[in-house]
């Protein structure tokens, strides 16, 4: 897939990235819904993405951080910070890119947490909160409830 160019709502932050896979992801966890007032729609970024402008990050859990524009607050990305095979993986906010419209939904996370009225059409992989925790929880937290 070719490189995507995008920007935040105010244009202060510009981003460029090549998708790791040509698929959208949607997350319905409580934090993503609070951050976006909906599901966080993302595109997985291959290594080597770039962002220029007033980027701020927020450590939102023991295993990830979220980035946003310091001027307008637009969501930029979600990055795995925990050690392990997922370390450093980045999910870029799909709304940053005008030319990402043809990308189809491939993964929906926290499907058991989404509001009753939310529904996405088409066949795609779905993971519950338990599925996500089993796949992404850092090894140090395994065995804890």
C-alpha cells in the first residue's frame, strides 16, 4: 500500500505513514470511547511513520500511550509501549487521512463493550475484552485479575 499523508483538524500536525496492512481497526474500549466519543478507527502503521508539529503524548495504561495535537486535541495515534512482540506497534487515527476511504474494516476490538446502537457492516474479525487482554496484556500482568 502506498504512503498516506494526513493532518490534524487544525493542520498544525502533519503525518505520513505507510499502512502495515490495508485494513481499518475499530476499538470500543472505555478509553477509546472517552477519547473520541465513539469507536477509535485506526490504520496500522508500518515502522518509519513521521509526525511534525505540536504532538503531545499521554500514558493511558501500563502498556500503551496515545498521541494528540497539542493545539486542537485531534487524536493522532495509539502506540504499544509494553515489552514483547507488540512493542512499538502504532495504530494511526484513520480520520487524519483523506485518502484512506477505500480501506475496509478488518478488526473490531472490545465488541462486548460497545454501545448497543453501534454496528459495523461486513465480515471482519471481532475480539471481546477477554480476547484483547489475553492477546495484548504484558507478560508481567498475566495471572492478575
